[in-house]
C-alpha cells in the first residue's frame, strides 16, 4: 500500500474513531512524523523495552528500595542494579535488606565478614578489632541460646562482660 | 626506576623459578580497598577523583613499600606504555582504557603493584612465580597493614572491607593461580578442570583475566566468594585442594602423552619449534599457541637445546607493546608480524 501523502510505502496504518465515525490513515514513517499523527514518537527503544521487561519479571521493580535514594551518594537501588556498582560505603547499610539476598547468592550464603580486620582505622583510630569481636561474641551467644547449649552461652556471656568491662 | 627499565626482561612472576613451575606459572593475590569519606569511583566528581589519586599515590610513595617504587600517572602515559603494563600483568585492561586521574605503583621486582582509582580506590596486587600463595599473602598483608596505618579504609563490622561491587565485599580478596595446561588441552580433558572449578565455586579465565580467551593454554583459576570466608581458608583451599588436583590431572595427561602418543607429541612440539625458527610473519596468537607446545616439549625433555627461561621470556617479549619498546619504534600490521618473527628467530638461534 502506498502512503496517502507521497508515493513511498505506507508503514503506519492508523484507525481513528471520531464521534463514532471510523477513519483510516495510511502513511509512510516520514509523513506520519511530519503530520504528528503517528505513534512513532512514542516508540520505545528496544533496549528500554527489554530492560523494563526484565525488571518486571525479575521482581526488581517491586523491591522495597527501588525508588529510595542513598542520602549520602544519591544512588537508587534501580541504578545500582543496572550497572552493578554501588555509590558509596554507606550503601551497604542503607540497602541492607535488598542487598542481603544478593550477597548470599554471590558468596555461598555468606552474610557476615570473616577474616582480616583493620587494626585501627587510620585517622579515626577506632579500635575496630574489639568492635568486631563483640559482634561475633553476641552472635555466638544467640546461636548457643537457640541451640539450648546453656553452658556454652554462660561462657560467652562472661566473655562479653569481661570485654565490656575493659572498655 | 623508569618504565623503560622493565622492558628488557620478564618480571619475577615469569622467571619460571617458583615451585611447581612446570604447571603453575604464577600466584596472584589482590585486595580491593576504598578510602572512607570518599564516594566510590562511579560517584566521584572529577575533583574528588584527583584528590584521591594524589592522597593515595603520596601515601604509597611515603610508605616506602619497597626500595624502588615506580609510580606511573596513567592519565598522562602514552598508549604503548599502558599496554606494556597490561602485558606484564601490572594493570588490568579496564584500567588501561579508563579515563581520568588514575595510576599504578610498581615495586619489589614487579611482585607488587597497586592500581589507584580502578574499580575501587585501591587494588593492591602481589604476583609471584610458581605456586607461592602463602608467601604472596604474607607480602600483601604487610603492604595492606602499612597503608592502613595512614589511610582510613572503608570497613564495616558485618560487611568487612567495603567495595564498589558487592561481589568483592568482605575480605576484598581475589586469589588467582595461572596454570599452563597444554596436555589437558591436547587430550581433550580440559573440561575436567572447568567442572572441578565449578564445583568449588571458582572462576576460570584466560591469560589476561576477566573476559579474555584462554590463549596459549593458559588458564587462570580464582575464587569468587569473598564474604563469610577468611583469607586463610580461601588460600588453604587453593593450596591443598584445588591446585594439587589440577596439577595431578595435567601430570597424568602428560604421562599419557609420552607413554602412548610419543610420536604425535614429538611431531607437535618440533613442528611448533620449526615454525618459530623459520616463519617470516607471526601473529601474537600463533606465537602463544606454538610457544605453548614448545614449553610442553621442554618440560617433558622432548627438546634438549632450549632453556625454559628463554621460552617463558618469549611469551612476554613477543607481545605488541614489548616488541615495539624493544625495537624502539611503532609497528603495525605486517611490519609488526615480520618484526615478531625476526625477533623469535634470533632468540631461538642464539
């Protein structure tokens, strides 16, 4: 079919209904764009379509942090998911809830750091080691209580008291 | 120390002197670190990026991590110099091609390199020849301690060292071992390695890391888990489980080749040597493939008159940036392939 306005191939076929009267238009892309009747301008680029599709089906759009933005660096959860890189050190705590399942998948279920701890933190001189040890002790205490291993729990509690006392 | 001092010979990691060097080319450990108080690089302004580079490079140089430390400003360095650093495994490809304030510090016989403003503010790397993971850990841990006494690293009691990509968070450690597995390739059993690695959640990559092909039968095996496992545990797994298993597979394949397919093996090795000794045009890929067969032949004593170090060195010196630096001119296309062929012929006849 030829375009109504010129002789090029018509690729846009519009059916408009005005006051119950049906009107058909057949235009080429160029004429359609000129006469501004076409939906061309609303064409969504294929990559955007795909991204939206993936987002909807991965359930990402539903994730709680999708629209919230880190107050420190301004990155949103969606932005992070698009390029895989976080914006600042505060994002880990800020996006904690959404990040945890991701971390578990990437690290064989790991959610808590094990290993080297800075002896102190340069300028701030906070004794990091002690803080981490306390976290670990508290966790161990919870585990012992859950397992009803009260003997062990009592030992850990004493260790915590001792550590707190020395601060 | 100048960059040009590096070109004439291979770095420590390619000397082929380390333990198990007939299969294990090198052991590498890297640590990802960021400075607290600055955004990660994707969110840094131009100005923040510059101040980070200044702060970190000054700290590194003042820390006197090695008697001679070279700092290269990569934003100002010409393409061929940056390519040279990639070929020597001192920087990553993305770091070479990136824009903006960034650099690399190189020290201690090139066993130490610290990339500044790569994906993280600091990427500390120790690279040693053969299987030397514990030695590498000792060295990098000491460097990390030294830097930490001045720099305030982003750390969280639960998440550990905080990194731009959550796949590195925790220890920020990547342990990689580069293996030369020509016999497994020839016998078609290389899939075994991939399977073993996959079972242990390890990644297998090519010669230049992420996204590169396994040319010249070189394979890099590295850990992926960084959270919830300590450095010691990761390193010990590599040393006691993963690597010995793969070395054993390769040794068995080599034994099988010499026992049952000796003629075909000799043909392969000497054909490769013949081509290297007579060809007039050589691509870098063909060079890697042929050198790999010669290396296997030398290790299995099927070739007597060539020193293994010479072969190891050729892997590096025939790459484009090295070749151009050694010959002192820019070379492209056939001119480069001809120069490479000439260089190989000379080295192998001497």
